[in-house]
């Protein structure tokens, strides 16, 4: 786990990292997460002492106050907790609001209530619902990798997790 | 982590010791006013000070939102202040800070204010005004996959519909009540009553919420004088006593990480306010739930205890006049009689506080609630911004 973060971190300088993610909240506490994106790894902070995950990235563990937090790869599978469609919004490369843009907040499987927000690929409004099971994919957004989700099992179908 | 119980939570030494001596507004317009934020703020501030019979030299505390307190002091020529602050919005925070400062003796007379201003990211027309681009916080354009700000309420509305299976009409009752009430409020930006058909047919902005679910970007300002109960009693307008104040937030106060619809800032606020206040729902004469988004109002009805989770829409259906669309709880208690933020615009709650003060002073004109003695205000949203206030008329 630590190797993942370290390997990704070694690839680009802080200056290069900022240049790859213009306008994004890249700082000391989130840099490891963004370096993970460049390596197509979704890294979420986890406490090296008590094992609790947290999001967004903080410099200490909110559960035990340990500073030993490690950006750690998650599977990227989970259940849709919140789901909306933007009919308008800020300009972003490849986003055309003429087709309402889905935004979902996903409960990641690693820990109840640990959530990550992104869009859903290949999905119209009829195909994205609270309770859907999703998996992680990567797309290009303005030259940088963006973690996104794909619906792999519709809410209410056999084996689907109820919210 | 489990919720800690604070045994001192019902400690409320400031009750009845601090008062609103007056409130004034410029009114709100849903277009660029062609004026600066400071110009609007100064107008409302001068109005309220004159109405209270005060001069600049009487003010020794300044507490506002976007316009820096030192800028206001300079603009109004306030000779000396011994306390000033610019807490984060919404306006319950300005009230909490000013009331605390007066009660603790850091100052005696606070000028408090909030200015609603159409910032560049609110509207396309605001974006075209070069002077606005430089005002407020830096124009960070969040990626569309962020729940920050307005988007967060839309996202939790999707959850509310999923969990409770309620129809969109339940949200509509909030919007229709506001507009019905705003018809009698000359300060409101939007005063035309709307029907359920209007509501359901409104342009979709972020599914599941539409244009009529969200407040309007406006220009305008509200200002207040907050002072000791003794001093307020000597001023020309009736004093409105601060009964209790509470702010509330949970550890997971980011929009996307918030625990659930059953545990967020509103629940903390209500628990704290109920413990500190001298009255609750049975003795409320007028109710001011925040309504920057309709989902916030439905949640406030449930969390304040008027009804159970998921039942706000059914409750409103039972307590509304289908002919006018106005809500009157138990046939007696109006809800946002000024039309709320959905009609006045995004006032961050200052409009709700101003109307509550005017109602309790008997100065609400044709909107006056007969013999209004006590008001309950539940301001702000779910996350880092839930706030509550109980006010009562001085007898
Ligand atoms: Zn820990």
C-alpha cells in the first residue's frame, strides 16, 4: 500500500503535478491522491495505525489523530448513494450539458460511509439510480486521467446491495 | 464516533439579555443593480441606525458577512469600535457572534449586516460585469463532479426521494407558499404567485431540482442593530429579545460525506436550540425555515419536530390552503410570511431574521401576523451551516 503511493509520488514534481490538474484542489494533503490519478490508481487516505479510511484527504486520522495516514488504493467498487443530472454547470473538457451530465456519490466498499464523487460513463437518466452497483474506470479530462464509474448492476436486481 | 452528550447544553446565560433594536432592508432585485456591495450595505445600515435614533458614534461593534467590518466602519465614519468580526455565512453566524459580543461586554451596540450580491458564478449576466469578477472570493470553477455548494442540496434531494418515495409536489408546496406570501412583500425580488403546474413545469437545472426549487441571485442588503436589552428598551422601536441561539454541525460536514438525512447539522442545531430556548413549537407564532433550496425546508419541518422524517410534504398538504397555496400550521402559524429566500433571493437568512424582527415589532405591514410574540428561525442547510434562533417580543 505504501509502495503504491510512493511509486506514484516519485513520477512527477510538485510543479508538474499542479500543471497537470489546473484549478483542482492540489495541496500537501491531496498531492498523493492526484499522483495516484496519473498512475490510474484511486488512492484514498487510510490510517496506518487504526485502519480507518477518510475522505477528503486530511493530514491526520479523524478517528485516532494519528499522523500516519497513507494514500491507499481502493477497489473503486461501491453503491450509488446520491445521484443527480446537471442540465447546466461549469465548463469542462468533454462535458456537454445538452445531454444532462450525471454526477454520483458512491459508497465505497472499503468502509460504510466512505464516499467518492464522480461521473458515470455510458449512462442516461434511466440507467443511473441510487442503489446501483458501480465499478471504477478511467477517462481523459483535459489531458489528465479522471476516475469515473460504470454501472455494473442496477438497483434492485439480484445480489444488489440495498442502501 | 458516538455523539457526545454535553451536560451543559441547556446553559443559556444570554437569554433575554440581548435584543434586536431594529432591522432595515434595501429590498432585493433579481438583476444587476449597477451598485457596489458597499453601497447597498451602507444604505441599509444608515436606515437602521436612523430608525433606531442612533448616530455613528453610538456604534461600537460591527459584524457582517462579505463586506469587511473595517470597510464598513470607514464608510460610515464610525469613530471607534471595540469589537468587529466577519464570520462565515449564513446569517445566524453573524447573529451568534454579535449577540455573544454584546452579552459578554466586548461592545454595547453592534451594527450587523448581510448583502446579497449577484456574483459572477451566479448568472451569465453577472459574469459580464467586469467589476463583479473582482469581488468576493476568487472565481474557482469547481469541476462538475463536485457536490460543493448548491449541488450538494440537489444530491441529497435525490436521496430524500429515494428513501421516502415522495412525489415532486411535496417540494412544490414550499415554493408555492413562498410566492403566495411574497405578493405582500415589496422588498421581494419575485412576487408573482405560482401554481403547481408552474412549479412542475419549471426548467430543470440539476435533476431532480428545477429553477423554482432554488433561490434567486439578487442585489440587496439587510442591516440590524443588536444591543443590550436595557439599551434597546430606551430606543424608539419595540425591542425583540434574543431567547436562544444555536449553530450545529457534525464531524462529516462535507456535502458528500454527511452521515445521512437522519444525522446532519440540523439535528445538532435543533437539539441545542431546544435545550436552550424557553419555548418550542406549541408556543411559536411564526416559523422561518430556511429555503435556499426546497429540500432544506422539508428537512427543517421534520427535524424541528413538526412531523416525522419523510412526512414534511404530507404535513404541508394538510396545513395549507389549496386556494391560495399559503401554509398556516394548525390554522395559525404562517411560514416565511415575507416569501423566504425563494422570493426575496439568496439572503443567507438575513431576510428571515429581518422579517422575524419586524413581525415581533408589529412593523410587518400587511403581512403582520396578529399579536406575534414568539418566532422560531431555522437557518441554513445541512452541512457546516445549520443554525437556529428563537426570538420573542419584549413585554
Ligand atoms: Zn487512525
